[in-house]
């Protein structure tokens, strides 16, 4: 599941995610585009907010690396 898919499944906008995590909306956009990656503590917060696991968030990224 991508960051975008997880966020949309949770019914959240980039602005709402940014506000709840204490980051900027452009930071959320950068994660979703794959230009930057949040560190593990932030990944845990994102997963909790989205109602998924960290593994689900990074699974798509891992698949791209191993292909």
C-alpha cells in the first residue's frame, strides 16, 4: 500500500495529516512522491494515524527495491 492509498483509505487530506503529525503539508507530499522518507518514529505515527502497520506502508517500497 502506498502512502497515498493509506492516507486516502483513512479519509485524510495531506493538510490534516500534516496538522496531526506536526509537520508541513509539503513534507507529507514529499513522502507520497517518494522524494523523502520519514524516519522510523514518524513511520510509526503515520501507521497509527492511517490505521495500518509500518510493514504495510513500506511493503511497496521494498518490492520496488527487490524487483
